[in-house]
């Protein structure tokens, strides 16, 4: 089984879905949204790793429904789950015991024009 960081890094979804989730992630509140998405009680909240595993499983099922094109596909739910994945990944990576995710550093001879850098962060070596 892949670790959580590898699963997150391998996640590839349509750009519009990702943009919608990034927009919503600014308003993500773990205590409120995670409870509703996972159907948890008032005093129960899993750690970010356990929550990410549950969310990734649900997201995989939603993505399969999206790709099957066989009728009903809960787009809003998919966006909500992607928002929660982004929020939980941030909490997971911010833990003191978490290994820092390695940042790709381009070499001088590498073509970095196609590197998918987030728009809100500058590329390494640029101002």
C-alpha cells in the first residue's frame, strides 16, 4: 500500500475540479466539515492521517463514478471531498513529526516550463 504522501502526489484530476476545491479550501474548517463528510459524532474526530485515508477512499469511488458516465454523479460531493483532502493534507504536513515533503528543485539544464507549480508560490530560484 502506498503511503499517504505518495497517494496525494499521484492524484490527478480535471483542472476545473482542482480549481473549485482550491477556492473552497480557504473556507475549510476541520471540526465542522470533516464531521459532516465522514458522518462523525460531535466529539469524535480522527487524526489527519486516518481522515485522509477515508477521504481518499471516498474520492476514488467518486472519481470512478465521474469516469463511468453511467448516470448520476454527485459533483458537489466530489468538490467537498477534494476540499477536505486539501485541508487535511495541509494539517497532515504541518505536524511536527511529519516528514517534510521533498520540493522538486529544477536543474539548470532541465526544462521547467511544464512544471505544475501552484500559482501562489514562486518557483525555486525565482523572485
